[in-house]
C-alpha cells in the first residue's frame, strides 16, 4: 500500500519516481533520499518506477522529500495502490504514451537513417559528391534533434544540476559525431552523420522495446489491481441501488447476481452459489458458498444469487492485502543487487572519464584524432547502466507477479536467496500434512454383530458430542443412515439418546432404544462389567500401531465392536514429500501427537524425520535445534502456534487457509492452501533467483567486455549503439521467461 503509519514510529510512503531513464538515476535518487535527515531507509526501483521511503514525520515530511528530489531534476508523486483508487489506470496510460512516443520516433527515424547509412557506407564515390554530403546533413539533423530530443533534453537537465546519467552518454556521443561532421562538411573531411543518425534510431528502438517489455513484466500486478468490482448492488430499504464500490461501507448488505463480481469481502447472509476464486488462489474449480461462509471481493459468482454483509472494504480487503504483499516484494531489493546499485551510482562519470582518456591516447599519443573521436563515441555509447539497473528488479517483478497468478505470494525478497540454500523442510502435521479433522477409518465388530448397528448406536450416543472423536463417529453414522421415505427426519437422523453421561478421560454412556450403550476406552468398559473379546483387542492393537485412535462400543455385558478414528493424511502429501526429496531436501514433521501416531503418519508419507510430542511453545525450539545442527530450514504451517516457528525458520511458508497470524509471520504464503504449492513455491523462488543471477552476470559481463573493446577501436559506434540498445532489452526478455513458469 502507499502508506503505513504508526503513531509511535516512522511512516512508510510509496512514490512514483518520475524522470528516471536508467539505473544510475535510481541510484542517485536513492542516495539523496537516504541522506536526508529523518529518512530511515529509501529504496528506488528503476524497473517499477517506484520509490519507497521510511521516514520520521517529526524530522521531515513528504513535501520536503519531494523538494529534495525536484532539485535533482526528478520528481516524486505519492501513489495509492488500493484496488479501485485509479492509480493503475494512470500508470497504464503513462506506459502506453511512452510506448507510442518511442514507436513513432522509430518509424520516423528509420527511412532517413537508412538513406544516410547507404550514402555514407555503400554508395561508393557517389557518397563523396557535394549533394550527397549535404543530403546526409539534411536527413540527419531531424533525427538528431527531433527523434533524439528526449536524450538531449535529459542531458541538458542533468548538466544544469551538475549530474550525469545514461542520456548524458548518449547526448555526448551523438552530438560529438554530429558536430564533428558539420565542421568537416564545411571545411572538408570525413563525415560521421551516419553514426549519429544510426545511434539515435537504434537507441530509440531499444527504448521502445524496453518500455514494451517492462509493461509486459508488470502485467500481473496490474491485472490484480484491475480485478476488483467497480460497482456494487447496495440493498437499501429492500431495494437494490447500483453505486460505485468506493461508497460501500462495513456492515452494508450487497446483492451479487450470477456472473457478477463480489464487490468487497463479506459474509453470506442469504442464498447459495459457487464462486470462482482463481484470482485469490490460482485454483480454477469454483468453491461452494452458503449462509455463514466468508467471501472475498473480486471473486466471481458463477450461479445463484447471494446477499453478502460487508466485513472489509478498500485497503482492508483480501485483494488489497495480496496487492500490498506483491508490491512490497517488488519494491525490495535482493542482497545481490547492492553491488549493482553501487556501480550504477558511479558508472556514468567513470565512463565519461574513460572516453576522454581514450580520445587523448588516440589523438595525442597515436596521432589519430579521427579514430580517437570514433572510439570515444563508441565508449560513450556502448556503456549501459540500464542493464545493471534492470537486472534484479525486472526479474523480481515477473517472478512475484507470476507467483501471484499461481497463488504463491512472495513477501520478502530475501526469500529468493534463502530458497536455494534450504536443506530441510519441516511440516506441521495437523491441518498441513493432515486434514485437521478426525474421521472414522475402520469399524471392527465381534462375531455375530452387525457393523451398521454398531455405528448407529455409537453415533446416537455421540450425537451431541463436541469432542473431535465423538463428532467424527456421529458424522460417519449419519452418513450411513438409510433414507426412509415414510419419515422425513430419518435422512441423516440418529435415534434419540437419554440419560447421557460423560466420564472424563474414559468415554460416554447413554440409553438408546431402551439399552444402555457405552462408548470409550477398553479399560473403562471392562471395569464397567463388559467383557472384551480377544479378536477385538488384537484388532485394536494393530490399529493403534498404525497411529489410529480406537474407541470401543458395548452393551448388555459385552464389548460388541470398536471404531478406529484418525486425522487422515491429505491425498497429495506423499507425492509432495517425494517431490521435495527430488529437489535434494530432507523432510521432517513436527507434531504434538504421541510418537507412535506420528511415526505411523511419517511412514505413510515418506517423512525422513519425525519430531513428536512437541508442545506448541516448543516448536520454535525444535527449529533452532535443527539450525544448530547445520540445517537450513523451511517451516510449513497454518496455525497460531506455528507463528514463532515460521519466524525462526530460514524460510517460513504459510498455508493460506490458515490463520492471519501464521500468514503474517511467513515469507511465502500459499493462497490455495494445498501442499503441492510448497515445491511449486520453492521452485519458483529458485527460478527467479537464478534469473537474477543470469541477468546480473550478463549486465556485468557486457560492460566489462564491451567498454575495453570500444576503447581499443574494435567496435564501430553504430554497432556499439545497437549493442547498448539491446543490452537492457535482453535482461527484460530473459526475465519474461518466468511468465511461462508452471504452464
């Protein structure tokens, strides 16, 4: 979001950083803001065109920050990214104008540039005639001063403030070639009009491709911003009133018809339908909603009519939180970017110095001033801080955007680097590896007993139980009840129970259809006078060995059967563990369950290490012990008691269906809430980080190799212009490959 405020602490504001044309611009603005009194931190991102500043409002304010940046020749404009605030439309309009402007400059520059290059390089003696030389001048002049005006204007602005950037290099290089050619046109000598025209045309083409590619890179976040509904059907005195969504307040009732978007977060108070929640979770299968269910703004109603009571609006909605988390990640900088920032900050002055030295050596030492001019121009043109400035942020933009589309929210950029070092993934058991709900896994019966009748009577006794085991038995019994057409209540209804009594730690008893039925532990039933058959005791032992909890059912002096209950493992748990093994990681499970139950579940899904009988307060300590053993740990959890462990872990992964506390404590959030998201998130993070390294390697390698080649005269200035134009485009195109991840 654009603002976070703590009355007792600093403010954090987001701004649009205007006027930046290369990574050196971003580095300069960041340096100036960071040195301002009261500013605690400043991050300026060339790829996103954003600045994030944390400052003490008692020492400075927004206007002072803006004035400081204005003196540099740049601008700061506060932004509001709340869905529906309209900032995304302004940003898109600005991007489209920039693309159109550069596109027309390329179109208008191409024909005269081709003619000038042909006359200068391929026409032979024809190009030496007076009319041909003046034609080159006439065709190059509009290319230099109209098509190249953005470069020249920015160069002048920088010079007025005694600073320099990429446009300074371009302006100096092209004006040097053009000015020298004008002089030699009048007094006789070599012309370099084709160098000036071709460089401007190629750089304009590069700027067009860069603007277009950056727009594609930011597609995911803009798509999220535009997902929200623009209008809502507000219920007032029983009538529907169509109003802008900004007018909806918490507590209002809104009606959502089939095909419409839910305008805000809320709770269903009437109706039933299925909602397409793919914008939140990446999951395309619609989710059934009925009275009492929570719904999120921007999800799409696919069938029935819903009446929803609003619970959150504006920046408090789930969509706004997702956008905020993605933008938080995109605004940050990976540790590997710090070196690139430092180099970008001194890049332009160093390149100008190298160009001057190059000219001096060629002209004064080697006695070739003309060659010295061309090599100096090549040095100025070939250098490219843009690629350095774009390498990291553009990969982060695309990677985090693609993650948002897949339901993976990367909250901290350091996460990208942490994922490549992970050696152990620790899963919380309940609600993460397992469903978090007890279910009946088996019904055992003594010889001559009917298992259906056993479950029916046990379910009747447990019908009103709040204990997870009792509730699971009652639910299973209801599911198996036959439907009788002569009694509407029989569908899922159990026979009534009376004289109910719960014996703490042992079980329950009640009278059902005139018979006292006991459901509970074997020892309690035996002390109550019920005999336990040997075959039931042996079957129960086998179930308990497999991690199941067994309760016995008996009446009239005999135990008649047993029901095995367990928190069932999610269907895809074993496959996810196997995939993590394929990634070279070991997998551990953390649970408060007894060791026998935990070991059984661990064997089922292929867990390498089981940490059982761990109290909630001790989960963090277990993570610390693993780290002390040299493990780099990723923790996957979904509950309040997982939050300390998520924070302690080197990488915290929260299941999105969990609690807000767990999600806020994590580095990655899986909005789908399914286990396959864990390896997906790790793979995406690793791929994004690898792309950052590739981009930085190319950006550094390009400049380290290209500048010396230009200085010794091995690069024609036109080739240098083409190489510089496409160096920044190349890192953007490499980053855009991440958009295909998971397809």
